[in-house]
C-alpha cells in the first residue's frame, strides 16, 4: 500500500507542475468551444483531488482547504500577469471539480461496501 502511495505522490507532483505551467504561461492554444477554460479547471481539480486523496490520505476538510488555497493562489498570480486574468468563475470550477471527485468517491465507496455486505449475506 505504501508503494502505491509513493506513485500517487509522484503523479501529484507531476500534475501540479503541469497545471501550474499551463495556468501561468501565456496561452497559445485556441478555445475549441465556449467555456473550455472552465472545463479545464474542473477536470484539473477533479484529478488533483483524486491524486491528493490517494497520495496523502488527508481528511476531507483538509483536502478541500489545501486545494482551495492552490486555486486561490492560481487566480491571485493570474491577476498579476499581463497576459492572464483572474476569474472567480475559474475558482468555482476548481471547487466543483473537487466536489465532483468527493461525490464520485463517496458513491463508489457505498457501492463497494454494499457489494461486500451482499456477498457476506450469501456466504451464510
């Protein structure tokens, strides 16, 4: 289990570096559809929540607080860059990605537990 956690930590570090590069660099890619930026924020923070959870096994409140801090830091830095702009909507998309991961994880946990309970009843 600890070796898996090590791989999640490496993946987490890689994800933070890539996401930070993308959000702080000058954009040179086209917006293929409206709100593509929000989808990117949502997906990035869904993935970060996944990696953070499995890499560090933080309590939910701590996980949300850490990722909210990173999301706020992103927007603060972007507000200072001449080729970027800060957006509260981006922060909301980030937090929605975290919330979506938490919901998916909770639902998956309930499904797995229900399966174990059912298989335990059949063994009797």
